[in-house]
C-alpha cells in the first residue's frame, strides 16, 4: 500500500521535474542516425565510446552497409577494418553480424524491450534508447553513466547500480514521462551537472537538488 509519505514524494517529484522535461524532454539523442537500422547499429557502437566518434564514422559505415540485409553479408574482417577505432570493436562486430543475420531486414527490427534485449549487445539502456528514439511506448527509463551520477545527486534515486536506479525512477516518474525522463537527466549531466564542478548556477534543478542543498548548507555553516 502507498503511504502518505510516498504520495508526497511522488507528488513532489512530479512537479519538480517539470522544468527539466521542459528544457530537455523531447530533444533528439545526440547520435546522428537517419533510420531505425542506423539507430540500432549506432547505439551498439556508442557503448563505452563517444556519440561524437560514432557520428564521425557513420557516413562511411552506412555507405558500405546501408541496410540490415547488407550488414548480414559482412565478414568479421570487413567489420574489423571499418570499426577498428571503436572501443571493444571485436565484440561489437560479432554482435552486429549476429543481429543482422537474425533480423535480416530493417522492417523486422524488434520494437519491444523484451525482444530488443534478446539481441546480443543490447541491454536495457540501449533498448530504452531505441524505443524512445523510435517513438515507441516506454517500458523503462534510460539510465546511462550520466543518469547514474545525476539522479542520486538530485535525490530522486540512490546508489550506483543502473538497474536499481532505473527501478527507483520508474516508481517515481509517471509512465507517460518515462521516455522523456532518462534522456532529460542524461542531457543535464552532459551539459550542466558534470562529474566535477557542476554548473549549479545554470541548473533548472537547483531549487530541489539534494547535492546543491548540501553545498548551500556547508557555505552557511562556514
Ligand atoms: S543543482 Fe548542481 S548538483 Fe544539482 S543537478 Fe544541478 S548541476 Fe547537478
């Protein structure tokens, strides 16, 4: 049963997240993809690498492999040659080949979290990104390394385990905002709430942020 305190907590965050949704909620992901096939490939390639780097090699990669079908005919050597500068390119090449050989056609790329996470190299975070960017119905919330840092700072979640943070966010944010929530917190982390020296004076979450309240309290004590 939901307690009065829990109801107040949900109500508080429902209102407090609005400025964040307003600023970042519908902004497109930084990966510069042109269709769902490219989105899936680029999401896999960008894990532990940078979106900027993957955007830079996308044009050449997709000129050679414009569809899932063409990718299914690639060899490991071909992909290693194309993807040699990508972090963990060996595993990523294997995953892309396995996905292309299984899916075969762009029109058959899965749409649900369950189906997407059955594909090699696609975990919950990647599946949530693919669903959000495809305009699908959210089944979870994107928790990338920025969200793992920022959500506990704000005070809307705790710990460092991405799956636990995702569960906490899903319990706090209403489902119709799930697609917006993860990327909005991630954009805040990319642009404002950096690992060191967060730009709190520019932050729309300053009024409610636990980390900022601690900073203010420490300043007053001095
Ligand atoms: S107020 Fe500061 S610490 Fe809190 S979310 Fe914003 S930038 Fe991060």
